[in-house]
């Protein structure tokens, strides 16, 4: 029997690459996102590989999330893996220069959106039981601070702690929970963060061998297909060309 993966934010980046990876392996895919034209295009590609169900979804809208989960077609109801990928970064400026609406958007998507989808699918995943997985896409920003990360990094710290706390609550159900925390990865991430500044995106990735969306999709698939008795609590993945810097020190004069 084919397994089923539910992916949020499947219209680009990690989510789209994950959908392709799982479909290529014969998994049924439930793909969601806010851009319906992209979902339809991706579904047309995936249906050549395995059954696919797509639905436009704003994860911030709890009623919309619950309705989707409750009305899944029978052949897509028994979800084996949830990939909480929907999320974004905005406002690379320093905190004192940020429009607070950008902070609210990150909180509503990266925190509220994640818990909305998780809460709706927990009964399904617990019913699936042994071998089921929740993969929450965090970030190294949730562990390591840097200027301009402010609320984005804080939301990803939430993802990490929420993942750990879920592990405690789900002990004995067979459901695994992982915080997958990527480092520098070349996707639409910076374009979204800078509201379309292609030059800023190009500058960030120039001259470095960044992670790709496919690299992270491979990590997702690895986590989801481990033997049922193995759970990776947190997987931090960085390109070899990325590391940490010394502490910043401000000097007068």
C-alpha cells in the first residue's frame, strides 16, 4: 500500500522538491500552498508518478486547515508523514527599522500556521501510529543569532522547542517528530525576504556552494523512511562552505 505525505508550502523551494522526491518513490502526495496556478502545474507533473491531491491553503486560517483535513478524499486520508514546510522570512533590516506588520506575518505563518496544520493532523498521524512522521522545517537561525534575524530566528526557535515538546507528548504513539534545520540554501527564500530584490539574492549566493532544495528534500525523505524505531530529534544541515563567525564586538572611537 502506498504511503501518503502531506506537504505545506509545496509551490516552491523545499516543499516542491519534497513533493517530487516522494512522488518519484511512489508516495501519494497531498500538496498545499497559496499559489493555485503553481499547485496545479506541480500536480500535473506529479500525477505521472503517483496519485496526487492538491488544494490551495493559507495555513494561517485555522478553519481552512481543518476543512481541508476533514474533507480529504478517502484514498488520501491515512497520512503517514506531515512536512510542515510553509514559512517565510521578511524584513532583513535591523529590528529598530522593521515594519511591525512583517513581524506579524512571520509569526502568523511560521508559528500559528505550523501549529494549525499540526493540530489538525495529529489525530490522523496517531491513528497511523508506528512509523508516522512529522517533519518541521526549522532553520539554523533558530539556534544561532545574527543581525536582522530578530522575529524570523525567534519563530524558528519556536519550531525547535515545539518539536521537542511534541516528542514528549507523542511518546508511546509511534509518531516521530523532527526539527529539520537547514543553513544557507539557494531557493526563493531571499527574494521573498527582500520583496523581490534579485540583486540581493544573487549577492548572497554568489561564489558559494549552497545547499539546494533537492538536498533538503533528500533529508526529508531519509527521515521519513527510517526504520520505525528510529527518530531524529533535530537535524541541522549546512553547506560545507558555511560556518560560524566570532562574536561581534563594538568598539568606541
